[in-house]
């Protein structure tokens, strides 16, 4: 029997090595599973923390009252206005033209100057018109002298006819000649008046009081009565008018208000909020503009400080009536929902209730409530972001500034402080853990050193 010792040794060696490799692979697989679980737990924790932080920032604690501002309704007389847009126009505008032809020898005004009715604005060379006047005067004197002689002859003929010394026919003929000459003298007087008027037209007179515009013709030019541009344009600025438009649906309301008396009109300045002047309605157009569906109206204003200027576009409001003892709340208190307008009313226990309201009219500051609000109700004006029907509120009146504990942003600051405190605690825990890990490392080092020191 042959003996092979090498074969038995290798078989033994192979039999002892297989279990060791299997156990090593098992430990490696377990390590990777543990690492994967740790990573999954860490990601889950980070996701949960972010979600919780978002929810914490997005909602308020249910046990805290919602900070709001509130106001009490007012009972007062409220004017009702109709708003329109219009343009300022001079009450009268005149193009001052010459009435005779000639050379402009003088300009007696300054551009932009206020002139009065009857002031001489310019002068035309009067030489020709003075000569025509003198000629008419001389012609009348000549005819008057002839008339005087004819009257003497008539007197003689009448005396002769009365004594039968002369013909009665001759006396009658002389009477007709005298009447004809008297008519000629009257014509001469008319010619004098015409010449005098033409001579007077050489002075260009202001027909109205107003503001002179820019000069259209310079001194020394020949001007004509037929010139279209004229010498200057005068505009009457005090008083001044505003023409504005209202929708045709308001015609009945305006006519009813006009029947009760004169209506007051306000015009606003350039900022759109300040009343520049107050006047009265003086005219309503007799037809609706078919292209725009609006009705034109005209108002007159004193314009004492020249705050209105022709051609200026302005906002206008027409007062048509006054609501007596109306309930008024701030416009900010009126909210709009799917079912219409409502307001939050604060009860005695600081619990808000949403009540539907009917708004008659409103502007930027006040809203007139026809029904839904009692004069004793408190309404919320600010703080609607976290407010709902039945919520509890902490109230500060509108005439008081909100305190720090009422301001919502301070509440966010307290949440931030709690978050900072939590982050500090977590950082502290991480620091303590780091110290523990450092201590553990030192202990491991010491144990490893001790192990190494042993023989």
C-alpha cells in the first residue's frame, strides 16, 4: 500500500480554511446592512425635522389669541358724490382782432399780463381815419350852411304867399327843399359817426377782463381786420369753468338732485386727493354723446388763487345728496367672500363672528353700511391673515399703536427664539457626544497602549 502524506495534509488544510472564509463574508455583509440602516434612519430624521419645522412656521398655536386692531362704527351724515373726469376751460376766450386795416404802431401789454375790460392793447396808425373824420365834419358844416339859407328863403316865400304877393306853390316847393337839406345834414352826421368809429377802432381795446396770452403780431406790421390769428388771445380765469362727463345711467339721479337746488362740485388737485376748489353746477348738456355714452356737465369755480388752468385735466365729484345719520366703518373692515361682503364683529368674550353687510358706498377711508352692523358692534380692521369665524382675538383699538405682544412678527421672533434654543440644545448634545467620543478614544488608546505594553 502506497502512502502519500502530502495529500492528507492539503485536505486537512482545505477543510480547516472553508469555515473561516464563510464567517468573514458574513461579518462584512452585516456591517454593510448596519451602515445602510444608519443612513436611512439619518435621512428619515432630517426629512421629519424639515417637515416639522415647516408645519411649526406655517401654523399658530391654537391656544394663543389672534392679534387684531378694531374700531367702533360711527353714526354721521355722509355726502353722496358722483365722480367724473373733466377738463378746465376758460369761462370766456376772445381772439382780439383789429377792426380796421393799418400799421401797428404800438403794443401796450405784456405777454401773460392781467388786463381789464377797456384797456388799450394796441394802436394802429390813425392818420387816414382822422382825415376821413375831418372830411365828414366839413361836409356837414357845408350842408348846414346851405340849410340855413334855405330856411330864410322859405320864410320869405311864406310871407309873400300870405299877403298874396307871391305864389303859394313856390312856398311849398321851398319847404320841400328845406326838408331835403335837413335830411342831407342828418346823413352828414351819420358819416361823421362812422368816421369817428373807424378812428376809434385804431385803438385795439380789450373786450373782457382776463389774462393776455402770447403776442401774435409784432409792432410795425400791417394788420388787417380779416386776419385769423389776431393780435392776442384773452382768457377769463376768474371765475373759471370745468366741463366733465358722467355715465348716462346717472342722468335721472342728477336731474332729480338739480330739481331740489344748486349742486356743489369739487375739483381735485394733481395728487387726486386734495380738493383744489369748490364751485357750483351751472349747466347740463341737452343730449348724450352717442360715441361715449356720457352726459356733459359744466361747473363754475372762483379760482381765487389760479389753482386751475385752462386745458388741465382734473378729477371732479358732484354732490347729489346727503345720507342722514348713516352707519360708517373703516373700508379696511369690509371683506369679500364667495357669498358677498362681510365683516368680522368682536363679541364680549373677544370671539369674532363673520356677519354679512350691505355697503351703500365706500371710498379709500370709509364705507357706509346699510345693514348688518349695529352702532355698538366692534369690527376688525387689521389682522385677517390668521382670522376665522369663531376665533379668539386680542384687541387693540385703531387709535392705539399695537404693542409688541400684539404684533404677529414678534410671535415669529419667539418661534425663532425657541428654534434657536432647540438648535443650541442640539449643538450642546453634539458637543457632549463629541467629548464622550473623545473620551472613548482616549480610553481606547489607553487600553490599546496597555495591551501593547503587555508581553
